[in-house]
């Protein structure tokens, strides 16, 4: 007869709607390998304390390998009463090896099991994210290295500010992503804490060796408090906060590039591979890839914020609300991974129009340098700022660029101006857009993120 794993104390039947409501197998089955890995380690720990003998352990492990293979081959048959990946795997194990399968869960609860599985699963995804993020940093750095000669206006308030290098802009994105890479390595140890052996909430009565389990499963440390061990989901919240912050960087980069790809700016052209057309307006080439990168940042923020609301107000230890951790986490991991790879593709294939960038460099962006020129002659910046502003106004009145003003014009504004006015590329301090400082950034990023 069909029976739920926890069916012993129940007499009434579950409402079918409730059954579907409670079921998480549709989405948590992606953790099947982590669940089986955890069970294999747990079986070994049960042998070490004499609950299983060697032969039983081997049978269980072989059975678990078969279950894993069924999932991998796509032939695992889900039964109606399977509630989640943990009950499904255990049910199948017992079908394969008989009542012995029922010994595996001795001293273990789905509470410490699920917390272990999610951490194991996420640790794998951290490695993938790290690899994808490094690849993105790498293409930004490579482009920056190859395109140091393109100058364009740097903008504040989206108004032309001062001349910068295209490379300098690309590297500014890379530095944000480099910080994200560092942050990821800082949160990883808090994911790699083993809950298994915390039981339902009050620890493991058979005194399994938790240090052994941690080592078997590749965790850095063991959850020191069982109440905390079964309930902590901060590692999920933190991962989503991390992803959200990364996506705000992504969104900023996407927004810049969308603006620069308009006909009005024309600084870059997106490759066809990352653009789409309009079903109505034949002339259009839309930057959908960049718009989705920008749009997904809102979605990932929502996943994080929604889950924080789930956590808020929970009492201690396990509550079924915690099952709501998985869908936002999985969605975040999937979309983040897609975003990182799309961004890498967009950046590595876009076309740069140096002439358009150059043309946007009207001479008014040199107004700060003009002010600095007089500073070098000993005049206070507050005064030189004013003089330079008057030069901009004069050029505007004459409908010319400030470099087209004559020396006499300059002298009429301040007697300290002489022939050498308008020599630029002085920004040699660390962090600036000079060629030398851009090269310094490239070598720092290459060195520190193996990009
Ligand atoms: N599917 C559940 C989850 O994801 C597993 C834990 C169930 N534990 C329990 N006591 N009902 O949270």
C-alpha cells in the first residue's frame, strides 16, 4: 500500500490541493546529486558508529548510485506521493534494496538534510559563477588593452565632463566586477558550513562523527549549534544580496552601452548576435541583450527582497516557510549565470567607433584643463575656474570651440595666458585616464583576478 514516509501517525488523507501545494519535487529535483552525495557520506558515518555493517553500507551506497544514475539518464519515475527530492530518493532506494533502505535515515531529519543539500549544491554554483565572472573581467581587460587610443568625453549628469579613454571606462566596470569576485570568495566560507548531524533540531543521538562528514562532503567547518544548523538560511540571503549588487554593476554598464549605441551618440555598435529587430519598424536594431541585463537586475533584487520577507518573523528552527528559499535562489543562480555569459559575449563582440567618440570631444571638455593651466601659474583654482568659464562663454558667443580662440582672446581674459595654452594629457596621478595609468590598471586587474 502507498504510504507517505511520515504517514505513521496520520489517519486522514491529504487534500489533493494540499499535496500539490506542499510538494517541492518539481524544482528541488535539481539537487538530486547533492542529496545522494550527502546520503552516501551519512551512510558511511552510520557504519562508523555501528548502526550499519560494512555489507549494509555497501548495499545502500550501490543503491544510491543506481538512483543517481536514473536521475542522470532521465528515467527516474516520480511517484505521486513523492514530496521532495529527499523523500523521492529514499523511496526509490527502498524499492531497489528493500527494508534496509529504511536504515539510512537513522538520526537524520529532512531538516539537516535539506540544509546540507542546498549548501552543497550552491557551493558548486559558486565555482561556476566565479569562472564566469573572471571571464567577463577578462574580456573587459583585453578590450581595454587593445583600445587605449580611443578618447571620448567622460560624462557626469550625462553632460560632457572631461576627456577620458574608452579603456578607462571599460576598466571602471572591471573594477566593480573585481570587487564582486572578492566578495564571492568572502561569502563562500559561510556557505561551506555543515548542518548534517543537527538532526531535526536537537542534534544527532547516535553521535555520528560530524568532522568526518564535513571532510567527506568538502565543507570547511561544522555548524556548532543544531538549532542554528537546521534553520540558518543567511547563506542564501547573502548569496542573493551578492548577486543583486553584482547586477547593479551590470545594469549600469548596460545602461551606458545602450546610450552609446544610439544613433545620437554612435560610439559603439552592438553585434548582430546580441541584437534583435523590430516586427514593425524595419530600420531598427535593438539592444535587447543590454536591456535584459538591466532588466534582470530588478528581478534578482526582487528574489532577494522577497526571501528576506520570508525569513522575517520566523520562529526558531525549521518551519516549512523555509522551503520557499529554493525557487528564488535557483532563479537567481540561473539568471546570474546567463547574464554573466551574455555580458561577456556583448563586450567581446561590440564594435567601437573612435571617430564618433572623438567628434563628441568638443573643446569645452578642456575647460577644467584650462583652469588647471592657470593654477600652474600660481593663480587660485576658484579664480581660474571663473576665467575658464568666461572662455567657454566667449567661444559660445563666437560659435567656435575654445581652442579656436586666439591668444589675444585668452590674454583679454587673463594676462598669464601664453602660447603653451591647451597642452593636455597631464593626468598622471594614480587612477587617472592617462595611458600610463590605464596600463597600470590593466596590469593590476590581470594580476589580481587572473583575468
Ligand atoms: N522540502 C523541504 C524543504 O525544502 C524539506 C524539509 C522538510 N522538513 C520538514 N520537517 N517538513 O524545506
